[in-house]
C-alpha cells in the first residue's frame, strides 16, 4: 500500500523544504499512482517484473537481501507520533553491512567479467565505501588498492581506527591524498601506473556511484515497493542521507520506473542543495538509460535538503550527535556520524517541526557505517 497524493515542495518560513499536497491532489482508493494502472497489485507485479529484468546485468551475491523493514515504536513516540520505519541496509552483511554492498554486487561482477586482477577506488579517510570494496575484493580473490582523501583533519582514532583499520584487515593497500584534489583524476593516474606494470585494473568511482553501481538501488527500490505491500504499509515519505549520489539516483530511478510516486527526499551530507540535486539527476538519467527507461525520471523528482551538513563533510554537528544518541537509546540502532546520522538529524527535525505529520508513515533508509564511530570517539565522550 502506498501514498498516492501528488506532492509538491516549498520552503517554509524557517527555510526548510517541506512536502505539501498540490491543490489538484486527488485521494485515490487504490494504492500506487501508475500511468495506466493504479492498483497496488499492479505496482508489486511491475516491481517484481522490473527486478527480473535486471538479471540481464552481471551480478555477484555479496549482500544479505532483502534487508528488513522495521517499525520503530519508541522512536515514533519520541518524534511526535510520526510512524518511523527503518529500511535496514545496515544489515547487508558485507564487512558489517551498509549501502555500498548493494552497489558492489554489480560493480564487482563487472570487474570479474572484465578479467580484472585489481580493483581501485577512493574516498575520505573514514570511507565506508572503501571498507566494503576491500572486503568484496578479499571475498572474490582480487587485489584492492585505495586512495584516502584527507577531507577532515582528524586525530589518531580518525586516521587509524574504524574503517581504516578494517581496510588493512581486508588486505587492501592504500595511499593518502590531501584535500580538494580531483580524486577521480588521482585514482586514474595511479591505476595507469599499475596497468603499465601488467595489471588489469578495474576503477570504481567514489561511493560506487555510476550507472553500474546505481543498479543496486534501482533493485532496492523494487524490493521496498514489494515490502510495503507485503507489510500493508501506506508510505507517505522515504528519506535517507545522500552523498556520492548513487543511492538516491538508483532509488529515484527504480521508484519512477515501477510507477511508484512516493516522495523521496535526500538529506545532503556534503554539497549545497542545488549542486547535489544536479549531481543526482545527472546520474539518475544515466541509470534510467541503462535500464532502458530514459524518460522515467524528471529533474523535479530529485529533492535534496542540505540543511543538516553542519560544519562540513565528515564534521558532526550537534544535531548529528543527538541523532546518534537518540537512535541508540530509543531503538538500539547505531548510526554513523558522517552519513546516516545527518540524514537522521533531518528526519528528527522534520518530525519536530511538523513537516512530517503525526500518523504519517515515513521510511528512513539506514545506509549503515557505524564502524566510523570508532574514528570519532572524542565526539562521544561524556
């Protein structure tokens, strides 16, 4: 069961973008807005069919799927009676779980198909993506080399604990780079050195965010649509943290491809709203073309609120720390201070300010990353 209201967006007096039904919104008795069929049965069958169509792309099983969709009663009560559901992509299994496992199923399969003996990628020092890439490479018997960008000046825990420690345990080799470099160019330059040494290098962009990786979240959208129906949930909003764009681009493509018009909102963790929306839409268009539905996503489908970035990427705000503590104390759930907690901070604020109403059903996609907490110990000392 899904919401069918035709949603539009505007800024409240406080500058926060909120969802508001358009004046022409029509309340339908059926469950999903479709171009030609509005029944929930059609929605689920379409999602299942689209999921089958993805089988034409190479894929290797790395994640524990489908991940659970859990109702959080204590958190819901704490957030003014908004019904909070968590899509547990922190439970994907690979190297403590997280959203990158979904992307890597398609990226690593592509690497293997191309005969790669090395995979290379890049990210910030406490990169969840690099940690899961290193683990996937270990699982498949490939060598992994990563470039870590010093976007944040951190202490010993930040530079050696958390994800960095796991990178080493999974056998990855690594180099460091300073801030504000063209990391894609840096990565390609290193890959070229290895190629000249005779290696077949497969380069994965930061966050695994390209049309191949985004297939993981096209598939996740289809999975969620079916779960909503199975659990009988009429979903009003889906929210999540958005960074390297692949998660949001895949989700919006998958939702629109199967005719599901539930509003999707990404809480930015790095870039300004306009920049992030442009980046997400560009990748969504490329992903839609890859699955053979080039016109399914419109720029207006991509919505970002970057009000919760705080001091900057990888630097927790007070709202970030509060979100980590609230989810832990109310539901025993661990967030990370770079991505998921900033998304959760947005969710909390929207509930408190009434942008999400009591009784509405809001799904928060938990992208994982709690390993990074070990790199931020100084923020959580009482």
